C-alpha cells in the first residue's frame, strides 16, 4: 500500500473531521479510506484516531504524526507543482555535450538563438571529441556524429553531413594529385583519431566500391587540428564540409576524387537517456536543433 497516499488521506480526515466527508473529497469508498488509516496504524504500531459514532479526535500519536507530516506534504505538493511546471515550461540548467569543432562552428550560434527564445534556461555546454556517458556524467543530451553504439539512448536524427577529401595546393604541387582512391596509399593522409572506419577510407562510384588503408605522419582527435595540418601542406584529409567548406571556396584546399563518393556518410544525432517524461528544456532544445539544422549545415 502507498504510504504517501495513506498519509494524505489521514490528513484529509483530520482536516474535515469526518471519514464520510474525507472519503467523498478523495473520491474513495468509506471502507477504502478506513483501510488506509488501518494501514498507517499497523505501520506505526499506534492508534491514530479515536472514533465514536458522533465524534472523531486525534490520539497523542495521531496528533504528533499530523503535526509532523503536514509541512512535509505541503513541501511535496510544492515539489510536484515545480516539477510539472518544468515539464511544461523550459527553465533550469541544461547540460549539453558536443564534438569540439561542431560545437564551435555550428552549435554555438544555434544555442545563442535558443537562449534568446528561452531566457530561463541556463545552458551548460561541454565540448570534447570523446563519447561521454550521459547518465554517469550528468548530461541532459549530447550531439553526436556517426554510428551510435548505446542502445539505451534515444536518438533523434538532425542532419546528414557532407564529407570531402581534400588537400592544399602546396601539398598537391609537391606530391601530385591522386586520380583514383587506391593512389591514396602513396600519399600522406591525416587521420581522425576517433574515426569509425579507423584508417580505412571507403569510396564508391556506380557499382564499384574501393576500400583504402591510408597512412601518414600525423593524426589528431579534432577536425580543426587536421584542417590546420592540411592547410600547412602536411597531407590529405577527409572531413565534413562544415569544417573545410570555407577553405575550399577560398582555394586554400582543393577537393579530390570528385567522381567518387565517400561511402562514409556521417549522420548528426541528438541523443538523450530514456525517460518516460521529457522535460520542457530538453524537448524544446531538440526541436530547436531540428529546426535549425534539419535543412542541412552551412559549408563553412
């Protein structure tokens, strides 16, 4: 039997001074209400109410329980009201995790617009390129790129990312331009540490699929760092266009193997722990991400 419900029923009996009135107010049968009070008396091994045909009064134990439980029930009601308000109205702290480069180049302006719309939400953004444990580390949600392993998380697709193979004019002048994916074996390639495909790059043209194990003199766990290395002429990179799009437009990087598509097409997700009720701050933030990023990401 639910102790909290029984305590609430006990308080209502005391306030109304009648089992019949309390049962009517609580929409319970009188026998059902009597069972709740009997449950409390057994639980606390004390008689709580003196009952006669004409009068209802508290015992000493009943009075002590009533005086102590009344403020606690009021506090619980306040808590329920606050929680229901949070479910309906976005407010409070929102902890978000995202990849470093994506967070700086794409997510930061999206969050700024969200905060203008929901000024009562305090956004706590943490950027890194490792996969965090949302529950253990206390995040409300994360933005992730690529394949998802944790089936305990709910995933909402936000966008499909465009990935480009490119190098600087300086590198191509010194080492030549690959005309076929297999020629990448003779080139210096800059690898992303956390890449799902490891050091194997996948390409497709019509029905032909090519897998190439690449190598080089540098790798990093951040796309912007790889971009800097590529701009300096240290190798060929495979990166999302939101990182290198402006460089391609300006001629600082040159796209390669354009007749081929990379079979690795990363998907951008918003992920969050399974919850029966989603708070308003998480729900509205995901909706804002879908609205802001669902049409595709700017290429720079």
